[in-house]
C-alpha cells in the first residue's frame, strides 16, 4: 500500500453508494495533507454584534451544514435554531421554548440532510424533525428504541437516515445492583426514526456510580482517558466506528455492513501525573447549598477517590470526516499536542500525519467545502460562529504506515 498515492474520492463512492444523496462537488485534499501542516485561515466571523436586533448566541450547542452550505446553529439557551447563509449572513431563526409541535425545549445536537432537520431536544426529551424552513414534521421520544436509555449523539447519512450512539439503560423500577460495565451500540435509524439496525456493540467499563455524602445522591463518575466508543459519518455515507483501546477502526456501509478494518501502528504513551492534574483542573460540578446553585472549584473528595485512570493514554481520542470523505483520526502524542491527526482515504489508505495549526478545533465544528465552520467562545464565554479555510503549509514527517484488512 503506497502512502504517497494521490487520492481521488469522488468516483469510488458514486459507485459504492449510488442510492445516497451526494453533496456538492468535493475538494481534493491530497496535496493539503501531504504538506504535513494545515493552517486554519479565518474567513468569516459572526458574533453577537453581527446578529439582528433581538437575537444573540445564548448557549449554542449544535451545528449543522446543509448541501447548499447554509449553517444551522441550535441554541440551547434561546430555544431556537439560527440559520445563516454560506456567506455567514443571518437568514432567519425559528423555534421557541415550549412542548408543543414546533417548539424547541433546550435544543442541542442537530443534523441537516435530505431537505430536513433532525434536532435533539434535551428539555423535552425528544427528537424532532423539521423542514429546513422550520416547519414542524414530527417528534419521537428521546431514545426511539426503549431498550436504550442514554443518548450519546447522532449524525445524518446523506439520504436522511441517522446513525446514533446509544447506551443501554436500566429497566423501569430497577432495584438491583448497578452495572459496572456500559453497553453502547451504534445503530442506523430511518429518516422518520422508526426502523433500527445495529452495526456495532461494545461492553466496557469507563465509569462508576458514586454517592455524594452531603445529600446521598447517586451519579455517574466518568473515568478520564479510558477507552470508549467513537464514531463518525462521511458526507458520502461511510460510517467509521472505533473502540479506542487499540488503534483499530471499522468502516461500515449502512446497508452492506462492515467493509474493512483499519489497523495502525502506534507507541503506547504512559499516563502521567500532569494528565491527571489537567483533568481535575477543568472539572466543574454544580451543587445546591442552602438552595443556592454553586460551582465547586475542585472535585469533592469522594470523586477524587473513585476516579480511575488507565496506565496508558488511548491511541486516539476522536474521529472525523472532512468534506471529501477522508477520515481524520485525532491522535494522542507524547508532547500532548491536541491538533495532530492521522489521515486516511475513503478506501482506507493512509495518507499522512498532520498538524492543524491556528485555533484548536472545538467540539462544535463541521467541515464543508474547502474549510470548516465552528462555534468558538471567548474568555467571557461569548459565542461566535466562525468559518475557516484550510491552507497547506510544509513541514513535518510522515507517521508510520497503516494496515487495512477486509471484513
């Protein structure tokens, strides 16, 4: 397998995924990734000052881009969805706090595909389907499959179906011993959220239940740096799924199933005391003391005691697809750099290890065209919608070669 091979992704997926709806013409990122360094160059920034009177970004928690390049921001605080054109100009906002059809109760994750929006409403514990102009279509309970109790995220396939990561919940009235392992599943749902098909399932331990001695309340304590299930969906319908205990990633067709498994060489990186400190330094926990909400400046002693750390960092911490369908794997490094990625083609060919320079990618970002959109917050927590162009810079060495095996 030649890591220097120039990649053209379009023809491969037109043949393999003919039933799916394709986006606009995809860029060729081969030269970009061969350079080893990619810089984010800011093109558009939309802050509160650029919004019409009466509108602000209160607490945006979801971001989607449709096939025409329009951007949809779900605002958890404002209970609405703000729509922007490809040039960043405000088009409209729709939705309001409430429980009726078309109301949005604390909207979070959002997807735009096949002429419709799917949005997660945390406040109403449901998923709603809307037309792109905000017209209400339907709503379903939060976890459409009653066997699953914890919603962990979703992404759209180009034809409007959804890929969801769910965790199996406890049955109603459960009084037994709390499970020590989590059971998480990646499922494909129809566009109307009725049919389901599991493509991946994994049981693992990455958290425990702890009891707050101050109020006797039970809650889950998530273990940092422990392996977990990650997934991503390409603009052409490829689904990448990985349990990051090893550097292995499965590539699935939503209908045909497992196509191949990527296996990549890596050197395990020992966890250090600084990693533990970094985790606890960013720890936040809201509590109520004498009916007043306060955020604790440090973890309580019982959380410090119950938190478990692994011996090594996982090989990677995130999966993403660019707008050309290349897979970006966010890897851990010895110097703890956060913007280092291994890039694989849609066929599973290793392209290069790159760094993305400039502002770090936030958890709210979406690739589109020759760049990406993301939500950023300043020191005062004011949010902005920002568009960046990807520009090549020359520089670093290639990573090790990858191994690809068939299904």
